[in-house]
C-alpha cells in the first residue's frame, strides 16, 4: 500500500530532513513551504506562504483515497525576538498565523479530507510550550496552544486518527541561527543559545528525522499525546 506524507515547512531544517527520510522509505511526499530544494520523483511541492490566510483556506490536500496518510505540521517561525511591549502588531498577527492558525486549519482539513483512512497527525511543537522564555511571547504562546489543540483532538477520539505533539529538542537549523543572531539587549538568554552551538550541543536534523520516523512506525506504542524527541531511543 502506498504511504503518503503531507509535510509543511519542507524548505529546510527538520521538515526537509523528515521529507527526505520518508522518500527513502518509499513514501509519496507532499511538501508545503515558500521554497524548495528537494528533487525526487515521489515529491510534490506546493509553494505556499502559511501566513497568508486565504492561501491556507484554499489549500486542498490530494483527494484520492490514501488508506494510510500522515500530516506533519512542522513549519513555524521563532518570530521577532523582542520583549512583548516592543512587538509590532503585524508581527504578532503573522507569527500567530504561521505557528497556530495555519496548523489548526490544516488539522481540520486533514481529518475531514480523509474520514475513512488511517491517519497519523503530528504537530511539531517545542519545549517552549511549557516554559515562559523572555522575548519569545508569540512562539511560547502558539506552541502551548498547539499542544492543547493536540490534546483536545485526542480527547475527541476521531475515527482512524492518532495524534501527537512532538517536542524536537534543540536542533541545528536556521531557527537556531536566527536565535543566535538576535540582539542581546532584547534577549537575555542569548549566551545560553550561543553556548549550545559552540559546545556542539545542537541535535542534528537527520537524528531528529530518524526519531520522528520511529514515532511514525510505532505510533500505536505511545500512551501520551505530547512526546519529547529526547525520550525516543532509536538504538
Ligand atoms: N530548531 C530547534 O531548535 C527547534 C526547537 C524546538 C522546536 N522546533 C520546531 O521545529 C519545527 C521546524 O523548525 P526548524 O528548526 O526546522 O526551523 P527552520 O529551519 O527555520 O525551518 C522552518 C520551516 O518552516 C518553513 N516556513 C517558515 N515560515 C513559513 C511560511 N510563512 N510559510 C510556509 N513555510 C514557512 C520554512 O520553509 P520556507 O522558508 O521555504 O518557507 C522551513 O522549512 C518548527 O515547528 C519549530 O518550532 C525547532
């Protein structure tokens, strides 16, 4: 049976790594982001800016009956790293759209597009969902809300659906370099994040992708809906 994965944010980082790993596992992969570097006969790319509400509303997932289908809501932005009173309203709106409104709409589209198919829904969240981090107001708030969305969807026990929020840990991606490039006047934790980098403590995207694959392949073995990649062993 052909396995199908729909993944947002395949332009780089964790999304690109898991898309490439699933292609190696013979999945048909559909990627949704603003840019694309993946070239593979089983990869279909849709260029979309997830901060554009109309584009998200109009997006249609592939319609044919899939039998076994996966959605990974992975795309997100750390947003402007400034204290809350300095946050520009247009940035607040854009960051909520990318991190929360778009994934929420896509969760709904996923469940309603494939009512009879076996579905796995993974929302990529963050440890920031549980920790108030200075100057990350919208990021912490949207990830916290995404985790609660996961829990409510799980509570509703939708037909043929398994749902997780996954916290990937601190991973070597463009998001971390954006954090390291923030203004120390606005971000008191900057040295902690530069230390992760200089002390080689950032996780590699390929390891994170392998652990996500383990979750995908063993989805029936997890009792919790909120998972931390750090707790997943692949050895
Ligand atoms: N890296 C970490 O340490 C870390 C820690 C905890 C959680 N996470 C989570 O992991 C997930 C992946 O992040 P990452 O670390 O891989 O970051 P990343 O390298 O910055 O990747 C972000 C992805 O989201 C896409 N994206 C961003 N804005 C978009 C927009 N407006 N419309 C469509 N796509 C957009 C980007 O593709 P385009 O630029 O092509 O659009 C890119 O593929 C996120 O949910 C993040 O919150 C990461």
